[in-house]
C-alpha cells in the first residue's frame, strides 16, 4: 500500500503523474480540465505554452492584480516559491515546498509563426516603424456596428486567411483560418453530419474571426450556447509582432489563464486572430420546423426552463409575423403548427437580415422577455435578444420599464481597463489615427 511518508514512494507517484501529463500534452491535450494548475503541474506549463504566451499571461495578471494580492506566487511558473510570496506581503514564511528535480528544457515549438503570419509581420513592422495606427480587419461586415467610424491609418487585412487546416470529424474539432467564412466551413462540415454551433448574420459575407471577435447573436444559442462557447483556442498576433497560441484541442482546459476568452469580443483591439480551434456540433437527426403566435411565444418564454419544449432555434423575423421554432426529435407542442423547411428557412433568413441591419441589440432578462415579443427577436438562453431598440412611444408602461432594464449592445463605453490590457498585449491595435498623427494632419 502507498505510504506518503516514504520519500521513495512519494517520488515514484509524482514521477508517474508527471509522465501521464506529458503524454496528455503529446496527444494534444491539456494539463488540467478541472481545478486549475496546482503546485504539481505548475512547472509543466512551459510544455503546454511557449514563453511568449506565458509572458502574456503574466502581463494580464499584472493588469488585474498589480500588487500580487490574489493567490500570490501561484498559477504561473514564475520561478518563485510560496515563501518568497508570503515574505513580500509581510506574512509568516511558508515551509519550502518539496519539488522534483527540474525538467529538461522544454523542446522548441514544432513550428515558428504559422506561414500565413509572415507577410502580416512585415506589414506590422512597417506600420510600427512609420508610427501608423493599425487595426485588423476581415471583410469589414461588422465594423459599422462594433467600431463605427473606425479609421486607422492602415488595415491589417485578414480575409485571405481562409483555409480549413484540420477537420477531425471523430473528435468534432477543427482548426480554421480566421478569414474563413461560416458558410464555407458549414459546407465542409455537412458531409460529416456536423455543424458550427453558431448561426449568426453574415455567414456568407463575414468571417469566423469577425463572428467571434465582434460578438453577435446566434440563433443556435438554445442548442449550443453563445458563440464564445464554440471556441477552444486560437493563434493570435499581438501588435508588437509576438505570436501566441491559446487554449487546446480539448473541450475543457483550465491550464493557465484563459486568454482565448479575453480575446473573444475584443473587436481586434487586443490581438489579430490568425487561426481558431473550434468545437463542432452534430446536426439534428429528426428536425421539425414549427410556427406559433405571439401569445404562445410569450408563454414559452415565461415558462421555467425545465418545462419548456427544447428548441434549437426560436425567433421572430418582424412585427406582425409569427414566431418560428426548430426542434429535434420531439413532437410539436399543442398549438404549434408544422411548416415546411422552405418557409422556416425563409423566415430564418429574414431574421438574420433584421439583425444584420440593426444598429445594435437589446438583451432582455428572463423576467422581461415575454413583454416585448412584437419585435424581431431571438431566444437567448432564458432571455430574449431584439434586433434594435423598439420605439418607446409604441410601448406600454411595462414594456418601457423592461426596456429600461435591458442591456444594450455593443456597449457605448469602453471598459476602464482596456488601455492597460492593450499595453499588456504588445500595445494593442488602435481603431483611429494616433493623436499625434491626427494633430499633424490638421
């Protein structure tokens, strides 16, 4: 039996654990899927992430934890022990932790920057040397809504990064260039019985990078969650020319800081997206397409989640139109009328067009979702997202109160920590000319 007091046995167990973790990394996995990184795994982070990515994690940590008060000395392999961290904050010294001998130096990454990054690095270098502001751009289909008036002195064009690099149908993952369109990926997935778990405006005209970095609604939210839940990792180009790789090709990884989630929704101001590792989803096997009136839609929105008929999609294209739903493998609820797929797809296209042309979105909390069912909208979890802001004069008192509690997207103001995060990410990308350049041009 195992005796933790026996140094030889303890060492053998730790060595076995270390070998298991290294084998996980060799197979493309992660050091941890639960509980984060503890003392045993901390020294191995350099095997999963390169020095540039670990350095970025430390930079992000300093933005939100500048005095190192939160979990000091833990989580990242910074070369300091608990005792040093406690001394720094005036606490009693902790007993030095026992460690195995250092691992051999991590092997060099299998490749340097991906081939598609080399030309972008030249453009980035030229812009920095000339002092020009720079902003990444795919096909520009979401700029008017997410960065209205964006006018950098140069664009970092990413639409050409449109390759599907890997597609593992058995594992239900793929790695794609950020310039690939959702429609092109969906076409490639169809023969495998898979789909992208996001159904957003601009599937043919936009890019996957734009979809995930400039967050949008997804009509498949009810089936697969928000768009960010479909991204497992990525390859990113920082404004100083550093290439970092985040995440892993696994559904759950809690190794290091989740930089992937930091970049998603950043609208290209923290990093340019080169590649994405995506989680794929099975297509429905027995879909049904249904139509229902506003009263039944309100009842469905008001019902507790556990009592709702599960819908993959649930939306309304426009005022004075019915609501539509897509279900998989269940009978139509009472009062919900079956329709042909052609009618459903036409209504879906009108809904996506309404969201594509709306200046913004209104996100209603669950308690308010049933109060504003007249306008184009789509169910989002237990709430509702509307395409644009309904005119206040057309609302009753309850509707105006619900609108006052709603969240408007995109947000009108930047978060207070954006500038510090941009500095940590190699300076970040600017959506407008630098102040000194704008002054010189007057």
